[in-house]
């Protein structure tokens, strides 16, 4: 405890280091976007070109998703208790890049599966680590604004990375995309090294603001952070239903259009990402303002409503131009959630010392839907066709809307920033 309190005093004494840290946090979010997601959207068409069909592609993505889901809570707990958050980002960044290069070496089923598992495990740790560092630098009072800026930079990184990936894939072939991810990974590692360690308050990073809170927070563990707070449990369930439909939508739409001969594999896949991420930049900044003025409930309601409409459009227009409305709706849903979910969890668990465990627990439940989605979508598409598969996937978010509206009386106070009570 003495070490954490000493760190608090040192960090608070140097505002210039905190300013420098926030700038490099934004750079880290920019470069880690392509490091994390730059390969993923292109994996389906990369494997399709090498003889894979939709069902096995969806299954191998699901295996990776399950591995990441299992690791999110332990990763969150580790981030809560470690002061080596920068090292976590460095190690996971290296692992993500190396795992992606495995696919270039071989497209055998076990190699691709192992690569996806390693990437998912690394992703389970890097997200809470960056969230924890952000909370440790700006604390709860500044988290909503800084997280909004972080997410805007993250979406910008995804957009530019996807645009470069599409151009490189068209010009030099799909393997060039993997090399670009390695460059972005190296720049992400450089960015995290530029964040001053002294600027990170490791007590605040886990949601503690006082010595008494720190004593209480040392007992935090696992799913208790999720199960003891009813609004958090409802949030996790709504997100799980949303991502059960949303997870497969982007890769499946790429497979549908490219498979119909209506788009170049690399360029079309890049376009799907660029359109979505461009919209996400704007919606992340908008979500930051909406959350500050009206709370998180409305922000998440709009995000859930975007998916049924997206599924309807995707099933109705399997055309190259359809990427614009379909992926714009993806940008609205994902952009709003990228700001609202971490901010809401941090608000609900402020003062408990369980913020990153809670983040991991919510991501784990959300990940159940996200990890099952590619397999469900892939086999639906293979069995009954792409159009009905999109309609079915979009309908899963109707459950999210029912939960969010049905429990509005419980959720609105929590989403407005009021600390929810805990159930016995």
C-alpha cells in the first residue's frame, strides 16, 4: 500500500508528465488498432483464397474468440494487481505480431487455430492494460473524456491501417498486410515506452481514490465484480446478445460480396473497415459528449438499435456499394459502445478496486456472443445462404433492446453516473 500511495504522490506532482502520458496514450491507441485488428478482417478472404470454406473459417475464428473470452477475467485481475502495465502491452504486442506471421508460414488448420488462440489471448490482456493505464493517468474524473479521445484515435488507426492494407494487398498481394501489422506493432511498442511510468497512479488504475478504498480493493476477485452489481449483469447480457449477431457480420459480408465476384478481396475488405472506422471516429467523440450530458443509457440504446437495421440492409443488398450503409451502421454501434462500455463499467465499480476485473468480466460475457457468432454465421451462410443468415444475425440485437428498455428503471441511474447499489 505504501508503494501505491508513494506512486500517487509522485504522479500528482508532475502535471507535465501526465500531459505527455495522455498524448502517448492516444498514439498507442492509434498504432495498436492495426496491430490488433489489421489482420482479422482480412483473415477470412485470405483463407478463402487458399481453399477454405465459410464454415471452417467461422469455426477457427470462434475457437480464438473462446480462448480470448476465457482469459479476460484473469487478465483483468492481473492488470488490477500489477504495476507492469506497460510491459504487458509490449509482450502482448510482440505475441500478436508473431502469431499473425504463423499464418503466412502455413495455412494448415492447426496452425491457423493456434495463431488465432494466441492473438485472442494477447488481445484479452492488452485492452484492460490500456484501460488501466488511462484510468491511472487521468483518474475517474477525466476518464470519460480521455477514453473518448483514445477511442477516436483507435478508430483512426484502424481506418488508416485498413486503407493501407487494402492498397498494399491490391498492389503486392495479401501477405503485405501482415508486414504492415508488424510495423504498426513496433510503433505501438515505441508509444507505450514513451508513457512515463511515474504518470501512472496504479491505485487509481484499479478504481481506488483513497487509502481505505485501497485496503478494500485488495480483496477483489473474478466474477464477483459482475455478479454483485445487477446493472452490470444486465449490461453484459445485452452486449452478449448484440455481439452474437454482430461478430460475424463484417467477415461474412466480405465473403458474400467477394464470393459473388463483386469486389477485389483486399480492396473490398479494406473498404468495409475504412467506412466503419471513419464513422466510429465521429461517433466516439459524439458518445463522449452524449455520456457527459445525458448519461450512458441513451448511448447504448442507439448502439443496440443499429444492428437489426444493419442485418436487414446486409441481407437485402449484397453488392459492392452496400458496404457504405452496412458498415456505417457498424461504425455507429461499435463507436458508441467503445466509449460507453468502459466508461460505464469504470463508473459502476469506482472505489472498489475491481475496475479491470469488472471490465474483463463484462468482456468475457460479451465474448460468449462474439466468439459464437462467426461459427453460427458461417454455418448459417453455408446451409441456407448469406441473405437469411444476415437477417437472423441482425435479429439477435432485438433481445439486447428488450433487456435495455425493460430494465430501464434500474439502468438509467447507473448509466447517468450514479453509483448503483449492490445486491446481497
